[in-house]
């Protein structure tokens, strides 16, 4: 009892101390600061080297359109491109430099900044803005006009007093404030923090289109980098005015333009903006090896770990062709200690070194033709196979495409898919069955397959996830577009493959996505089925990290996963009365025990009818363990002749499919039941022929198979590697199912030691022949 009484006294004392403290110390809150606003410099002199020119003193009225231009660009990313798409190029002045002149959305070109502001005045206010400036109401007409022009956004406006500013800023509004500075000047208020009660300790954050704070002495403002996002330099006006002022200073410079003590607050919101998310399935980031080395491996890993990054895509093969795994080797152990998965990121078909060597077929620039078998062999054998020796969690394929001309190359889509199949197969054959294969994908809907050769429905049979590169700055697009493209790929990937939205946190010009654009992009992506996000690329800005830290990663939780390692029969050919032994090996590839799992299979005759079904259970599979299950099927005297199949599935006890013959690069087991009493008419036990792939393609696969089957051919040898060194398996892949359906066996026919392409690289023995002793 004494202990409890003592505790109560402590609590009372604490409460009294807290109340007294509140009476003495001003309330301090850290509130809204809208960061990363794009900077629009207004003209600052009659001879400014920017594109605006109107004669002496005609630059002073541009502060209003400049403040409005910054705010519009904050709320509507790439607004330049949207307006340009509606109006095209518009000239207002004889000098040809005014108006809307470019689709450049970033305001980084001096020929597009003042022209954008000039366009806002002429198009929405209806006049050229000069020394006379413009009113709040005229600025509001810009908001109304943009609202009508861009239907995917809706505006909200309010006339607010100084006492209401904080609430509106907290609700996502920006505020245009008219001041006494310079005889009348507009600035953009983007946030606040500090005291609720003390005007000298409450700060307002300002974006100012003028190059210096007008009429303020050094004691009245503080330059700040808290706001600085994207800040180009234009002409002679190179200073960027991002500063904060106290509420006292704001009161001193406040100009009551309307007469009721109000100013203009507004925001634009995407139509049907989804609910903001607090969780994402995964948070990935792309990083160059050079960036990691410059920062230091330990510092780099500690930084991304502190921000909850779950997956790292680390570049090991760049577009210059250099393959370097040293940084990968150094990063992996530290990343794994912090629970971060490491994916080796490799550029596939964009290879400057390979393209300049003359050894491979090019398709433009430094791009290699995906159909080039020699380069494919190099990539699989010299890049993918060595990567499997590292403790990687995945391989990330980039530039696995054509540069926009795939429709000019027959078979381009199949060739791209073959890279995916061979990479997955190589990983499986080298102990990386649990490592994921994933890829960066062009985000252009149906065009992704047509012009880039990326048939995602086929490619993703072999992948755990893809990252469509939904880069809003490159595509001059909005966050809604990120959601639209995510939805497209979610609806087109193979079963079991996830979609992670790739977000352009910084673009090729070094411009950073604002937190507002980033948040809305993630919300739209998540609402449309994105299972994770990935930032391109490291490092993010401080204000992007702040936002990213708000999203909890759910994918890091332990998961249940299982895989079928092997599924075979004891023979490929049987007679009636023989015993067929089916063996299926399964493995727990997840983090949790699997109890009472079930492996089921159906044996089907040539007509596709189920002859017999089997079900085997596994009491317990701990993570990493495997088990082989088997049973027998006796072919009766009436078993149909032809090709039979075994379809199999690995399930949890609740019926959830872990793996099956239809996914993850599997296929049904096939075997033949033959009639030994019906040999070929010649009395021979087999009739075969050799054939070139070109001959088959010229005849047509179906026609060719029908022809040889009609003549009793039982086997044929199909050329896959000729004396010219070309290795091509496309015809082989296409013909096997057709031939097997006709009861014809297919043998791959490679030319071994005669190789025109390789003889110069190895020990020759005359002509194009290679010494068999050359290891």
C-alpha cells in the first residue's frame, strides 16, 4: 500500500509540474512545412538574360504570376506539359519569346520560365502583366481557369485571415500573400512551425520569386534550406529566396489589399484521390556501386536501414559493360544483418563495350539484338552464373528490352522472354531456387510489348515481381498515371508475380520529386494493386526520407513459401502393363514451418482425361527442408497409346497453392505409351531424318510435322547449332509439343567442333575446326 501511495504522489507532482510548465513556457509545435516546391524566378531587371523582355521597369508586376506558377507546379506536377498539350505553342509578343513555348515541365530551361508566367497572365487574366501588377481576384481567375482546363484535378480556394493561416497550411493549402515590400509584392507561404502563443517564436516559410527578400533587414528573415527542392538558376537572377520570417515580421509587412484582412489560400487535389496508405509491401531503392563506395559501405547500409529499406537493387553491370561484384560482396553481409534483401542489378542488352566490339548484332546505339545467341550465351554464362556464387536474394534485370524498335525484329518478344527463362533456369541450377528473379519494365501499357519486346505475361512466368518504371518526370505525367500503369501490369502479369511501382525520386537533371507528388504516387499505386515501391535512385532528399519513413513495410514479416524442386517419372516410354513411378520433391523455401502440406497429382491419358488421382501429405516441413513423395500407377491392358501427362500441385492444408505444374517455370510430366506390336511399315523399329531449322521454318512447323508423321518418321534430328556457330533454340521450343502430340521424338542436333565464329578464340586444327583437347 505504501508503494502504491508513493506512486500516486509522484503522478500528482508530475501533473502539477506539467501544468505549471504550460503556464510559463510557450506551446511549441512542429507543424506543416510543404517542402520541395519548384522554383519560378520572376524577371528582375529590364535586361535580365531570361526570355522575358518588355523594356525598362516592366518586370515588377510579375511577382503574382511567379508565386502562382510555383504553387500550381507544386499541386499539379508537370503542369507545363499538361497546358502545352491543350494549347500548343502560343506567342504573345513580336519578339517571339512570350507565351507558352515548350512542353518542358521542369522550368529548367531559361526559355520556358517567364513564358509560362506570361501565359498564365494572358490566358487566364486576359492581359500582359507589367508594372501595374495584378490583384488577388485576377490570381484567383488563374486557379479557376486551370481547374477548367485540367479535369483530373479540382481546386479548393478560401479567403483566410492571419489567424486562420496555420489551420489551412496544416490542411495542405498554400497561401499567396500580398505585402508592402517594394510598394506591393506577392510571396508564397508554404508552411509554419513554432509557437502558438508567441509571434516572435512562430515562423512562416516563404518561397519568394524575387532574388532577395525585399525591404527586410538581416534581423527579419532567415535563409533556410528546409524548403529547397528544385531550384534552377535563370539568367542573371541566380539567388534563390527560400526563407522564414516570424509572425511579427509577417504582421509588419502584411498588406490588406482587399480591405477585409484576408489573403488567397488554395490547393488542387486529384479527382478520386485514394485514401492515403500507411503501409507498403516493400520499400526498395536502386543504387549505383560508385555511390555506395563513395559514401562507404557501412555508412550506406546504416542509412538505408535507418529508413526502413527492405530491398536494395545494387548495380553490378552497367551500360558501359563493366561487370563488378566487389561492392556486392562487401554489401551483402551488412545488409543481411539489417534485414535488407540484396538484388544484383544488371543491364542486359544495353552494353557499350559489347556493341563496340563488333562481335554481336546491334539494333541501334549501344543496344544488342536480343536474338543474338552469342551475346545471350555470354550474358548467361559470364554474368548470371557468377552472380549465383554470391549470397544474393535476387537478380534484377534492367534494359531487358529493345530501345523502342522491337516491332522491326521478328521474334523479338520471344527472344526477350528467353532471357528470363534462361536466367531463372540458371539460378535454379546453381542453388538459387529461393532467390527471386525480377526486372525493370517500360511503363507504356500495350506498347511495352510491341515496341520494347517486353511481353510481361510471358516474361513474368519466371519472375517474383516486376518494377514498371513509372517515372512521372520522364513521362511528364501525374501521380494518377502511376496508378493507371500499375493497374495495367497487375492485370497482365502471370499468376504469382507481383508488381512494385518504380518511382522517380530524382530525374536525369537532378530534380527531386516533391513529398506531395511522392505521397500521391504511392497512394495511387497502392490503390491499384502495387505490392511494393522502389525509389530511383539513391540518395533521396531529406524530405523524401521523412515521408518514406511514415510507411511501414509489411513484406518483412515471416512468410510461408514452398517450391516443387523436381517432378519425374521413372521412364519416358512404357508399354501396356508397365508400372509408372511418379516422384515429386517439394521444399519449404519460406520462413515458417509448413504443417500437413499436401502434394496432389493427376495422371491423364492422351485425350486429357484423368485416369487416376493421387494425394500425399507431409506432416512437417521446416524452413529449408525438402521431401520426396512417390506412388505407382499400373498401365492396364487398354491404356491409350500416345503421350500421357502428370499434372501436380503443392498446397498448404487450407488449400493455398504453394507451387504447381502451371507456374514458376514448371510444366506437366510427360511420358509415352507405345504399341510394340506396330512397328513402322518397313519393318524397322525406327525411321529418322536430319533437318535444318530454316527448312522447318520455311515449311511451317505444323506442315513439317504432319508430313514426316504421315511417312512414319519416328525420330528427327533438328539443327540447333550450325557450323557458323549460331545457336538457336526457338524452332526447337516451338516444334517439340507439336511433334510429341504426333508421337514423333525430337533430338537436338548441335555441330560440336566445327565453328566458324569461335575458331579464332580457341585452338584450331585447320579451317573452322577446333581442337577437341581445348578445355
